[in-house]
């Protein structure tokens, strides 16, 4: 019999994202800037859900939707268009779906968000978690009870962490890595939490706490160690024109999990994740920038650079025979709902 467990279990806060691109710089008080670049769609935890689902992973998402226009639209996109399982999710009457406006310029962005504390916690949403193959989680200072339950079920936990606004970088947070199979922070976070001065030094410290440690380095690529196989890998980033970097880290995480579930060598996992993240920044951010198998396949077939053809030659054997239809990117405005 086949394994019918979810490939990926996710929980977290969902946002409706409105992304404006093509700005020369941030607006100043009293200034109005016109731009031709705009995209909208689900964001937040939806970034991970769509990125995973577009790589063919059975994706179970536990989140909260408002019963407003934004919540209804995001629910329709995730369940109907992207095939994400929302059985564990809930719709909260009278609660406004959080909305983020992102102003993207150069390689950076500014975010403005409207939102309220969700009426259901992660633990209330997930309850006794399903026996998923993996879970992609964002660890926080206060541990979530469902995480230990999932680990006890045999679920492999892939974790990341956010910027600490207090800049205390408490090492106590790293105690949660005892539950995790992999940890994927960015360079600044990794160095801050480990009190080291380089990505490689931080990687060495983290590799003593978790079987698979990955440190992402933005335009410098990523480094990783897999203690279960004894592998070390360091790969460069792709040279791409950045439209909007929103959600690129989520695409990296989801694609690394997809490659890990496929049993790929560490260097291939890392290159694949760097590639997927690089392809995502060429489109308006949020969930719908994720390339999926279709986007990766299209990139591979059009690739002429001999160096990259050699480095990514493994894709010839990894790409599915049918990568599926073209993925839907973020529209300028949501399509009108049929009456």
C-alpha cells in the first residue's frame, strides 16, 4: 500500500499580499509615486504551502481565514487553484484577514501590515497533528506544543527562525532544535544566535545541534552540512534580475524539503533550493511567485550557459516527465468572482 500521509504539514499566519514594484526608492512624506508593477495574492504561511504543493508534495495547511473578501479569495486560490489541503484550517467570522502592502525597490522592500491577533493558536488549529512525513515550522521563543507531538509521530521537522526585534538572540531558542531534523536560518540570524562571525562558523555550531544545518546567504548562495550522510556543500546564488524578493526564503525551504524527500545528495538539494528561490524573485512576491516543476523545467530547457549546464546537470534525471501546466503568477488585481 502507498504512503498516504501528508508530505508537508504547515501552520502559521496567512496574509493577503499587495506588492508594488518598480519604485526608484521609498516614498517620502507628501510624495506620490506611480508604478506599473503590481501583484496580489496569498502570503505569509501560504508562501510555503504553494511552493511545496507546486513541487507535487501533498501539503496540509492549518491557518485562519477571515470571512471577508481577502480571506475568501485566499481560500479559493489555495484550495481550488493550488490543491492545498485546508482540512485543518478554520474561517473566523468577523476577524479581518491580515493585509500586507509591500513596496519593493532594488533588492529590498518595505512592508506595511494591518492585522489582529488570530482567534485560534497554532496548537488549537493543529491539535493532535497528522502523521506527516515532514513539517516546515517557524520556531519562536515560546515553543508550540504541537511540535513535540509531531516529532514524536516520526515527522521530520524542518525549521527556520525570524529576526529578533529585541536583538537579544537568546540561545534558549536553539533548545527546540532537539526536536528538529533540519534548521535553515539566514546568515545574519545564524551568526547572531551562535555568537559567531561567519556563515561557515555558524554552520559548524549549528551542526552540533541538528542533523542537517543550512545557512542561506542571499546573493552569496548557501552552505550546508548533513551529519546523517557526512556531506558538506557550498553553492553560489544565481545571477538573476530581482523584481521582488518577498517569499524567496520560503521557496528555498519548500524546495529543499522536496529534494530531501526525494533522497537527493546534499549539493543537489542545495542547488535546487537556490535555483527555485532565484526563479521566484523574478515575479511579484507572495505565494504565487513559486516556480514549481514547470518553472524549473522551463529554466533548464532554455539554459545555454555551459557552466550552469554542468552544475545543474542532475536536473535531467530529476525533472518529472510531466511538469504540469504553467503556474499562475500574481495578478494585478483579483479576478472577478462569477455570480
